[in-house]
C-alpha cells in the first residue's frame, strides 16, 4: 500500500491538505498519516486543533512514498528545520511535495535549486528561503508543478496539488481523471 505523509506545523492552512486527507484512504486505498516536527497539538489557520501523535523520527522510520509539506505563515519565519529529513527522504526515493509556505521548506532543503517548481510568487522563495538558488527553474503557474519527484504549488492550487500527489502515489489515471472532473465541474472546465 502506498504511504503518504502529511507534515503539519502550527498555523497550517486548512484547505491545502483537505482533498488528499479526505480521499486518499477511503477512495484510493492509500495509507495516509499525519506528522509534526514535534508530536503533539497543532492549531490550523482556521482554528482547528489537531493532536498529531507522530514526529519526524517516526516519519523517517515509516518511509513514506510521498511527503506533503503543508503551508503555514510560520514557514516564513520561526520555521522548524526539516531540510535534512527532506533531503534524506528524496534521496531514498520519496516524492516530496510542498504547497504555499511549505515550498519554503523544500527551497531551504535545496530541492528546488535544479527542478522546475512554483510557489506563491516569483520572489517569495528568494525572500524567505536562505540558500535558495533555483530562480531560473521557477515556473509562474497557478497550478501545481512536478519535476524530478518534487511537486510544488501556490496556496491557491489545492486541487492540482492533490492531483499531482495522487499521480506520485500511483493512483490509476482513470481515478485521477474522475477526481479532477468532479472538482472542476462547478467551474465549467
């Protein structure tokens, strides 16, 4: 069974993980677990209090196939250092994904220096991520971008972020197409 790890920190954006969190297990038989840098309580941007039992060591021991770093304004300042974990997991073969502020963790880990990627804005990564040197690979896109087992998305793209994560988790193309059709129907796409 394909394993997806969702990494949350205080102030996590409620809408950025919901489509994956709510459908991965019940609809696609994926093994989904939540993690925080230090196990315990985290509060979402919208005020939801979540008790997360697993920390980073448990995440590394579990060896997920896909790791999603969910956005929070805290990634811009006062952020936990997860660079070594992300580098280690990518080197092991995991697909690493970041949305909104979560892209800063990927940039700090050096994962975006040689891969096509996007984020909230062109200058967002260079402004907030020390060591980021991948500006020449930045793609100005309203949708998620995937390259070299790395997915990035602006905070306004939770649908394409979920789709790219499901592709990375080897969900069948027909199921992904059905998922996308359902979620974009109200927009006439």
